[in-house]
C-alpha cells in the first residue's frame, strides 16, 4: 500500500489541471419512447451539493491510494442507464437495466459497478448520434436536476466518496439533449458565421450555467473538428467551419465560457472528424491528409482548446493514417499518448467516444476496455457490456496486460477533475432561461444571420409575406410567423412574398423555386442549388435564431454573418466583409 500511495502522490504534479488554465435544432422535445420512466415521487432538494475541501489533485491522490482494484475499475466507466429517476423506474426500464447491467435502477448500477461516471442520453430520429442512444432519460430541467441529485447521492456512498462525473451531449444544433425550458444556443456553425469569440464565450457561459443547474458536470462539447472547405462529411453544422484558425478561436472561447460556469468542456473528436466522409458510428473513417496537412488543418482547434484549459478531450474512432495507419485513434498509443499528451501537453481526462460504436466493437468489451486504457484514455464511455468491460479491466490487472500504474493514473485524473468541478456551487434552477442568458444568446444569433444573395438594407421582401416549410419543420415555421408579426411584418396564410424554410437533411426537392426568400437553418450548402432571389442562412432553427432572422427580413437589423464554409459559387456574404 505504501508503494501505491507514493505512486499516487507522484502523479499529482503532472496531473494538475484547471478548468480555466455524437434534424434541425430540436425545437420541440421529442416524444419519449415507450420505456420512459416516471419522475421521482418527491422532488430533490434545491440546495447545492457540499463543496469538497482541499486541493483537488492532492485529494484525488489520497483516495486513489486506498481504492481496491474493483473501485479503480469502476471509476473509469461511464455507461448510460434506463429511467428518468435514479431510484424509481417502471417495469420496462427495470427490465432494460437488467439486460444492460443486471440491476433495476441507475442508482443500483452505480453501486454495483462503483461507477465514476454516467452519461445522460436522449433519442430523437434526426439526431446524427441517435444510433448510440437507445433511450431517453432527460425530459426537462427539473427532472434532470432530480435525476442527477439521485445519481450523486448513490456515488457518494461508494468507497471513493467522490462526486459522480455526469456527462451529456448538449452541443446544441442537431445534437441537443435537453430543449424544454432551456436557452437554446444555435449550432456551432452559427458561431463560426458570427466571427465574434466574445459573443461565443458569453453564450457558452450562459449555457454552462444552465447545464450546471441541471447537475451535469461535463458537457461533451465543443466540437473541435475542422470541416473541409465545402463543409461536406458527417459533422456538418456541429463544427464551427472550415478555417482552422477561426475555429481555434471559437473553440477556446467556448471552453472558457463553459468552464467559467463550472462545467468541464470536452473537445471532440480527436484527432479530427471534419475531413472524413464515413460515419464512425458505422465504420472506421479515414483521415487522409498527410501529416503536415493534418497538423495545419485539424490540430489547431484542439491545441487552442487544450491551451484554454479544457478538462476533457474525447478520442474519435478515426483512422489517422499519417500517424498510426489502420488503428482507430481511441486505441492508438501514438495518437492518444504521444500526440495528445506529449505534443499538445494535455493533462486532463481523455474519454473515449461511445464504445458501443462499430469500430470499438472490433474486440470483446473487456479487451476493448484494456486496449483503450493502454492507448491513453482515462474514461470509457458507454461500454456495450458493462460487466465484461469491468471484468476485462480486472483480468488485465491480474495478467499484466494492464499495468496498475496506468489505471491509477487514469483514476487520479478523473477524481481531480471531479473535485475541481465540484468547487463551483451548483446554480439554482432559476438560472435556466434567465433574461441575461436569453440576451447573451440572442446577441450571437443576430451576429450570425447571413445574406448570401439579396438586399443588404431595408426589408428583404416588399409587402405581405407567407412562410412555407417541409411538414417536419412546422414548429420552426410557426415560430418565424410569430417573430415576423412581432417585427411588424404583415404575414398571410398564403400568397405574397413566400419565405421558404429548409434545414438539416433537406434536399433539392424541398426547395421552392417560386419563393422570394430561401432560408437555410443548418449548414448552408443546399443554398447553392436554390434559384430564389434572396438566400439567407441562420444555421439554426431555434426560436432566438428565427427572431433574429425576422428582424433582418423586416429591415430592422443588418445581416453581419459570413458563411464559414464555401457554398457553391455564392459569396460567403452579400453584405458583410
């Protein structure tokens, strides 16, 4: 034990880290699946959890020195669970948890496996990450806060007596877990269009306050991927754009904003998913640039995010052939240790992308867990078989394929981050949707609106207008109608100047050539195929984005945004320099 304690203390210095130093934006909450569970019978107390005392790194090292192998193995696991309460679930969710982990409730899962983390999940049809999210356990801020309070209580009863790392993919745009009642940010591409890191930081600080109020400690955002010049590939509007330097500024601002509110930011998907065409949910995508181009195009946003103090970096299931050909980055020591730790000097928590994605299921869950840890990951996200992953780690310790020093290093990083994050008091639920947060995000939305073709002053349409959209965009259509009316525009049910809304996943057939204005509420590439006289991009279908759009259409505001990707032969903006 003395040897272990000395080793853990030796890890303190290199592990010091600071929070400062995977449709359209889902406007309506998705209908819960059949297995959604009831909320707890009584609400959780509104008081914030106790703040841990002492230096986070020193406290982490002291705890690691006395943990058993089983405790250490559990700390590196971050699965999901079924049920919207930690302790009360219906029969369907209990049955699902039995199949996943041999328990009935999320709290029992934490106790059985001595978990260090848990991710909250949400399924919507148009979410590009939906393949790894078989259920929904988030509904609204009050329910999420009650859920996370119960999860924390379960974790504090473990031998580690440490906060639980509670993660969520709240990227906004097409990947948003909680929409009901929160201040909805636009997609990352809107931030790229606005080109205002100061507004980015303020908007993400607002988001961080609301995420923290719900009890979430790690947001798996921002996306630090750099797109190819036309924005093609699977990432799309989830990324800031195609300019590495501009992206670097945006990533750093988002990290500062989130972490100033007490939520750890997670850069993803290292070493970069923006220049790929395949989807890593289904296969192993190729990063085909030579090393020099990778360093110039993909690396800068990750470097700036690390330099800004990001607490977490997520590894991608990606084949960076110029560094480790044929090996997914998640399982590559050359990428996750030599590049991320050695070159970028990252000393926070490295977490895998979902281990239930196809490239990570190349090996049995236990072997995959050991391989990911040996590559340099600290936490394993969403293992497909929790028992097998835990048992594989324990077997690795026993047979020597996983060194205990590597596992204690990982757990020390995890605990350090958890204690450091917990030093920021949890905001009250009243922070969610506050006027100040609405104002911060509205300013960003207004700065993002881009006119790629059309007038640069005065109303974009003469006389009355009508708004049309594909059937699945009815919420956005209604929100724009209301915003236009509030801006003083005469809106009819039909006729007049037609404003056509299109968004994520729409194609040429969804355009209306007879419209006066076409508005793209996602990555703007489709506008290259539109023949309407006026083309506008908002990069978002959120209510605040459409309010900003209405002001531009009414001639009450300019359109200062510039497309952060090339859109055919169109200029990046017809109005902004």
